C-alpha cells in the first residue's frame, strides 16, 4: 500500500510539472509557430531565482516574484530574438530557441556558477492513506497546475486576445495585413510560456536540488505535448498524465535509470500509429 501511495504521489507531481511546461509550449506554438526548446531552461532559471528569494520572501512571495521575473524575461527573449523570426521557417525558429537556451545557461552559470541550491515546499504536512503518506505539497502543486491551466484555457478559447493569438499562429502574414498587433500578441505568448515554466521549475525543485540538470525536465515533458498534437491543450494534459505514469512505473520497475528512454519509446510507438498525435489534426494545403 505504501509503495502504491508513493507511486501515485510521484505521478501527481510529475503530471503537474509536465502539464505546466506543456501548456506554455502549446500556447507558444499555437500563437507564434515556435517550437521552443528553451522551456526547460526557463524552468531552470525560475528554480534558481526561487532558491535565492525564498529565504527573504517565503514560499508564496518568492513564487510571485519568480513568476514575474521569468514572465518579463519571456518578453525580453521575444523582443531581442524571436520578433525577428516573424515569417521565418519553423526550422529557423527552433534553431533560435536553442540559441536562447544556450544564453540562459550561460547567464545562470555567470550568476550562480554550478552551486547546488534548494527550495523548501510550502508545507511539510502529509496525508495519511493506509500505510502510505501523500505530501500536501504534491496536492498543492496539482491544485496550482489545474488552476493555471484552467485560466489559460479560458483566456485562449473564450477571449478576443486568445482568438487573435490563434489566428496569428494560423497565418502570420495575414495577421499582419489584417492590422493585428502581432508583436504584442507574440510577446504575450512568451509571457505565458515563461510564467508556466517558472511555476513548473519551483514545483519540481521542491523535491530535488536546484542544478543545471533541471533543464532536462523540458525535454522529458516534450513527448507529452507531441502526443497531444502540439496544438491541443487538453491533449497535452492527457499526454502529461499518461507519460508521468509511464515514467514513474518504469523507473520503479527498472531501477530508476530507464524511465526517460521508455517515455520516448512510447511516444515513437504512438506516432507510428497516429502521426499527428492523439488530438492532432491532419492539415491539407492547396498546391
């Protein structure tokens, strides 16, 4: 029973983290066409900032400052790099996101070096379930993730700015000619991507050390977005839960070393059957 509760707790925490990373990734891709490989590095940057400000501001104050800083950083990234990618190919945008990731890594190394840091959870209380214990911090993390995802889903699908962001992703050139404020909308998408990555970084770092390896979480969460079809928020969330469960069980059964490999193998197996993901749509182009 205790093992089952521990596994469930790990799945809940990982699903929340993957979901936050992927919602930002999907919003960014839907709005700007950028498949950003810098999400994991924004996550890492957020964790480092939180570890620095939490001793002075506490958990919730530190979280607010961290989200604000990384959101502003998203605007800076767009203004200094990605705004010049308007109308460029997806490959060029991906390459630029790799460059952004490298710059973030160098900035972190310059400020904090390779020093390992830590973040304390908001509470150390646990929920007793039979012989097992579920940390309240995992429940709080899930609540934060669900709340953020709910708000973003409403904004994307039920508001005028959300409609314009989706139209921008569909055809950048037409959006420019129709008079949309393209740069403002794209900057907003980067704000969302930065904020969600920051929250994910704080949530994950509560259970581990704050090190450069945190950037790998972005790559580990990526298959969930792919399975969801890259443009589907519900799909990315379902993919996050599925892959969190697969990763946790694989690590438990295989000794904690092959979970990531199993996740990618599962993604490849699904894509062989469903090339556009679980919720992706086949698109047609007039020749």
